[in-house]
C-alpha cells in the first residue's frame, strides 16, 4: 500500500484557529472604526492599519506552517503573540487620535514581532535577523506615530509599510551575501511550505471574517422592529455574504491548493506572498468595508442612501472581487473576465442606493453576484472553474468511478 502524501498529514490546529479568532477581532474593530466615520480619511487609516497588521498575520501563518505549535514552549509563545494582537485590536479605534492608544498599538505590535522572531529561529536559525530587524523597525515606527501629529503619523505608518515591503527581498538576498548561499538554495528553503495547511489556514481566516460580517447584520438591526422590510434586508445582506463565500470556497479554494501543490518549492514563497498576502488584502478589507456599510444601511432600508454608506456597500463587494481577480491571476486560475466585470457593476449600484433605497441596492448587489456566478458556470470554457466533487483517497487498485 502506498504511503500517504506528507502534505495530507498537516492540518490547521485548534490553537492556530484560536489565534485567527483573536486576529479577526482587529477586523471587527476596523469595521467599527469605519462605520463610526465613513470618510475617505478614515478609510485610508483603516487600510494602513490592516495592511501593517496583516503582514504579521501572514508571517505567523508561514511560521506555524513550518514550526507547528506541537509542544508547550511553542504554544505559550503563540499565546503571547495572540496577546500582542489583542492589544493592537483594542487600540485600533484610537490609533490615529494622537493619544496613548497609538503607543499601545505600537507596543502590542512590537510584542507580536518579537514573539514571531523567537519562534522563527526554530526553522531558520540565524536567518531570522533578516526578518526581525525590519519588522522591529516597522513596529517602532508605528509606536512613534502614536503621539505624532496627523501628517507625521501618516509618514511613520508609510515608513512601516516600506520596511515590510523590502523584508522579503532582504530574506532572499541578505543570507546569500553573508555566507555565499545561492539564490536557488534560499528560495528552496523559503518555499518549504505545506500547501494543504497554508491554503486551509487562509481559508479559515476568510470564513471567520465572513462570520464577523454576519454579526454586523445583527448589530445593524439592533432594536429595530422585525418588519417585512427589515427581515428582507437582513436576508439580502446574508445572501450577499453567501455569494462572496460561494465565489471563493466553492470556486477557488481547492483549485488554489492544487496550483500551490503543483508549484515547485523554490517558487512557492513568491506565490504565497502574491496570492495570500497581496491578493487577500483587498478581499479582507472588502469584507470589513461591506460590514460597515451593512451596519449603516439596515436602519435606512426604505430610504435613499447617502453616498458614504452606498459606497461602503458597493466598494466592499468591488474590493473583494478585485482581490479575487488578482488571486486567480497570481495562481494562473481562469477565467478572470467575469470577476473583473463584476467590479464596475458592483460600483454602479451606488447610484441605485443613492436614487432609490438601501434595500434596492442590496438587491442589485445580490443580482450582480448571482449573475456573475451563473455566467461563469454557464459560459466558462475552463471546466476546472466549476464546482467539483471531492473524491476520497482510495486504496491502491481501487479506481474511483
């Protein structure tokens, strides 16, 4: 009998899922921050905060893929990293107010970085320096931004982003200059990822984020009487989240794992960065933006919407779809055209909300997504883009029928 593929043995642990639940609290806090002040300035701050935070989430997802939390010392350190993320989340709503909350955010983030660096030595030894130094400098920049004035604070946050952007390049070329290892050797080491675990980890993060969008529906309804209009609006909001879930989990997740597995290990690190960091950013930000819009709209379903909540609804869907287009492009999954067409169509519903009502815009957005999924299923020439049945592993000699 053949031995099971080693990739099939690694699954996401409950501690990693616990970690993700704490991290997604930051998404909840960003949704609260955006819903409280639906302006472009706040949206920019939300994007800055989440981009910086998601960088370290991705670092932990990569870390536990190579250093499983399978012993007490690793588990305790991971719990300490969770505490750092929790402190960041608690400070999120006031991170740009020039108060002590900004400093608390930075110190929590520094704790996240230091714990990651300590654990990272278990798999990459002294190479951790090429991550630890730029990540620590980014955390110090964010800490210094806490009490700073508005423009200075924005500049320090931008510096943190710049440091994060150069970190992967340092990780690939720094060790080579230090001890003469070839670029191919370094890429092989960095690409030693378990595809099943890595894809599942990010899928679980996404499903938890969708759960937060459902909570936003409940918060948006609040104490409103459950009239037919309110019930219809909540069902449409749920249908909107369900259609986005369908577009990734039914259409893309298993194909993404296959594409990741079919990629040679030396190329996996770059693929992980592109598909599961850069492409996931707009997807997760889109969910947060959509949740903020839902909170605002459910109390005004029968009224024409102001531009801000209408744009939050449409922009959230458009961001998610744009992220999915990038995700498919990086993984070389097709088709792209239907998702790309959904972006401007989703944005066009702003006028529906502004001219008619919030209920009408929710209905229009659901119609856009359902039409997109149906068209993709009907006319796509790529059969792998359609939902597939998963066939269990069978013993040797027993063909699947």
